[in-house]
C-alpha cells in the first residue's frame, strides 16, 4: 500500500502524469513580469532591455489573482514574462519546453530569437528549444489577450465588470510550464484506446525524428505484475498495434476501470535507434468502455446512471489555477457528497485533475470553452484548439463524454440558422473522427442538433412543476420542458431519435455563507433564508429529478461558489457549506446502478 501511495503522489506532482520522463525541470515560480499597454516590447527588441520588466509574478497564476503576487483586477491585454533558462546541453539530447495553457496568443523567445507562436488560451503546446539554449539562456514569453467574443473564453467576462455567471478574466500563463530532456528520437504522442470486448489495447504512437532503424518497445504491468510486452518498427514516424492485455489474475480476463474499482495498468514506452535507448516514457491506462444502447448509457456493458456535479474550477486566490492538493481536496469532496463524476464546465482543466479522476474513480465530461459571437473567425479560433482538446483527454479512462457547445452560446440563432446548425454538427462529426470511443454532446442545454445524449438544463425551483414537465421522455424531448429557459430541446430540422435523456444542469439553489450582500451575489431562483430551508429545497428538487422515468442521470449545479455566484455546495474557498452526508443522501435517490459511494 505504501508503494502504491508513493506512485500516486509522484504522478500527481508531475505536470502531465500520463507522460512522465525522468529528466525534467519545473519552471514555475517567480518570473520577471510587466504590462505592455503601449505594445512597445517588440519595437527594436525593447523587451531585451533590463529595465523593461518592472515587477515579478508567480507563475502559473494570472496577474489578476492573489497568488500571482500582483492581484490587480485591471485590463492589461499585453503582458511579458522573463526568466533564466540555464541548461547544460548534452550531445545527442533534445530539450522540450512545455506550456499547458497561456491565454490567449503567445510568442516564445529564447534570448533575442523568436522560436514559437501559439493561439488558443486553453490547450497545451510544446516547443523544441534545443537549438536555442545554452548555459546562459533567457526565456521570454509575450501573451496577448483582448478577450474578444470571437475567442473561446468560457466563463471569463468580456465586459469591463463581472456579471451573472461570468467572472474575472485570466490573462497570460495560467497552467504549468516545464522543460524536459529526451533523445534525438522521442515519443511525441501516443493514443491508447481500450477494447474490453477483445481484452486489448489499441496503440497509435508517433515518434519524432524517427528513421528506418527506429523501434518502439513497451511493457504493461498491473500492480507490479507483468502482463505483456511488445516491440514494433516505426514507419514514417508512426507505429500502430493492438496489444493483448488479458490476464489469468483478473477475475474476468481484465481488471476493469469503473468508479467502484478504478483499476489502472502501468505502461512504459521505450524508443530505440539501432538498439540504443533514446527515450523512456512512463504512463498508464484503464480498461473501460462507454456506449449508448437505446436510451441508456452503459459503462463496461453495465447500465450506468450518472450522478454528476457541475465543476467550474475557480478558486478565490488562484482564479482558474489550482495546486494538486486543491484538486485532490475537491475531488475527495465530490466523492464524499455521493457523486460519481463531474462535468468540468467551460474550462479545459489541468492534466492532474484528469489523473485524479482516473485514480479515484470519478467519471468526467470534458468541455470546450465557448465563444460568444458566431462568425468565420470564431469558427477558425475553435479549430485552433479542437485537436489539442481531444488529444489532452483521449487517454484518460475517466473521461466518458465531450461537450462541444453550451446553451447556444456563440450560436445564438441555432434554432433556425442552418449555418450554425452545420457548425455544431461539423464539430460533432470531427470529434467522432478524432475519438470514436466516447460520447459527444453537441449543444448542451437546449436547441440540440447532433448529440449522443439529449442534455437539458432546467432550473425550475418548484419540484412539482419540474416533475410535471417530464411526463415521459418523448413528450419532453419534442417540446420545451424547461419552464426557466422555455427553449426547445431540438433545433429546427432535428428531432429526438431515442437517445439517452439527461438533465445536465439543475438545482443552483443560492446560499451565501455571509461573504457577500444579497444584492452583490447571484444565484438561481428565489433567495431562501437559512441553511435548513436551502437543504429542504435542494432535497425536494433532487427527489423530483429522481422520480422522472427514463433519465440516464443528472448534473447538479454546482460544486463551489465562484466570485459573485453563490449556488455552490462549497463556498468560494472550497469549504463545505452543508453536511456532506446530507448531500450524499439527496444525490443517491433510489437508482441501484451508477456505483454509489456508500
């Protein structure tokens, strides 16, 4: 047990737990920093001047947060970062600089040389800086973020002030930065798709710098016991094969991953060039399947009732950035409150969050952040991050669904507009092509087009009329069941075809623990007085949802308060507002499937 816990915490401290190399350097911490409101940094390389930088920032926190050590909630759309990048280069080795997320457009310089440009504020990118670094190198990063409504910005306010459920902006570096060393040939990417019916793992591996004599080997273990190994040639930088991972030690050939028993297999990859080891990567995978059969969702061929909580991932002192310990605490509370998963809302989360879901047994919906004005520009901006969004989640067994759009944000006329319908359907089919192993929700909430789950948002605070809105699923799907949105379930020219039906947002009962005045806070429904009244309302709404026949699950809004929004089960410091046992009993209902944590 001690060894297992050690491996858990070792992985948790790595910025990308599914892609661990031994030699890496954490680049988080104090960097020199400045605002460039007049955009002078690029003029005659002004950024190279010693006095260009006038303060320090703690990376990876955005300057708007307290943890950044700046904490200014002001609009500065262009910012610069600087730090030493001292590396003793070894012959035959390559050096990869990783950024997990920089909002929004980013330029990377080593000394006076521009080495990379990236656009997209939520997805990771990697820069090979081998040819630029020395023992006296300096790293510069320029970030530009005008928070335009054509950008995918998620829950960041595009107005000068916060409003409703839109919050403080995030500018610049806001996820992990690190450097790692590899050989001349190295594993650039691997995609691992489990096939539980054939007890196999499908591998699609991409090797950078591969030649005619490059080979990739792998070793699969479960709790230290060897399961199998493999070796294959690399052709044109790619190797594909299916690996038999069955074992006589497992009860039924496989150690399945599920919320009740989140088994993870260890896998190691070695890249060899003419028999010489060039790269070694430690990873893991889970053997699980998610599928739709009729109007039900099945996990590992067993009917699965989803009890999700909406998780927006904001912290009072860190904004969208959290420590591994904070992520672990949140997910521990999610389990304690009886949920079997989370819908990560309008944010592409830190990779360690997905690792924790994998290790702790919580399913997860991954979601693209929304833009808010439809045009060819916003469409192009979505595609700049779309492939990286899929790649970041594809190997995590906890991730069972992708949400592409939310409540028609950015496609406000989708009910009638065929171009907007085609855009969402195009995203649906593109995601299916990138990852056919998961469910895809096109436009969560209402006015849906192509979707594997009919996902409805209903913040009706009256339990009786909430139940009455869903006399049966076909009737509800054909109309506008939510009395709060009054929106059709489906856009014109689209109709219900028997998919699973889910209330993917409900509740949102506001309760402030005294941190804000009523007129400065926001939440759904009529404000109730006292914790007891709030708990009674929440319990009644949960009973109403549990009583609706034909649902494949629900998602309760929400995990924590966020700035002015006070409808969380936790406060903005992520401490309990209610007894978790009371919440657990509410969420359990009478459904026997869905892996209750009792």
